[in-house]
């Protein structure tokens, strides 16, 4: 049964029996979609998931189990991240738009004043984070979001982005510092205004 095979074995088998590649899609499409939807929005994510798996299928002969020992997900997210770079301007516009738009926090219409204040504070923090992400270098943002939204380990991010693990660590450290500074600035401004 194909569900017992590793991703590497499935990809290898798909070279002779292309229909086997559908199992790779079944295993990883949801995670790839979630990552892309967070980065590019739902509408764009649908197209990018299709493009990601089409590219993966066409390049399956290049898959290396040594470079992706944990399975195909880092390889697929690497393809998705590369495709996202083609949509980079749209993503930057989305982050900038989010800085101007109050977020939908899923809260019911608040009646107590405390809930209103919390929502305003949370909206300011979200806009601040979005602003920081919009000006962050692509490599730093890619590493951070692969870590935070795709739940990849540093080694998997390194394989995904084809960079050394030390570079992943420094990029994530730098990105976290930028986000922390943005949040601290926003919260300190909020508290000083009260």
C-alpha cells in the first residue's frame, strides 16, 4: 500500500508510475496551502498550490532524500517559497494594506469598555507586525514564516531555502528582533497614551 511508503519512495516510484505522485499531494497539500494562504491570501494560495505541485511533479527527478531527510514537505515549501517570490510585490502590498486595515479578530461586538480597548490595542499590534513584515528583507521574512506558519525546524528551513542552518538562525533572530521592537514600540505608545 502506498501510504506505507516514505515520501522519497513515493517520489521515486512516481518516476515510473506518475499517478503515485497523487499520494505526495494528498499528504502535503493542506500544509502547503495553509502556508501559502497566510503568505499570499486564499485566492492566490489556490493557484500557488497548483503551481507548487505541478512544478514538484515536473522536477520530481531532482528530489533528494539526503537534502530533505524529513520528507517532501521542506522541498515542497521551497518550491512554494520560490513561487511566492514571483508574487512578492503582491505580498508586500498585502502587508502594507494590513497596516492600514483594522484586523478582524473574531470578537463579537464588545459592549464593555475593556473589550473595546483590548481590540484597539490588538489591532495596533497587528498593524505594527504587518508593517515590520512589509519592510523586512525577503530572506528574513521567508525564514521566520516558514518557522512560525509552516512549523519547520531550522534544518528543514535550511533545506527549503538551500542555505546553511547558521544563516537560518541569524535570519530568524534578526526577524524576531524586528518584530519585538515593533511590538514594544506599539505597546509603549499605547500605554503612554492612556
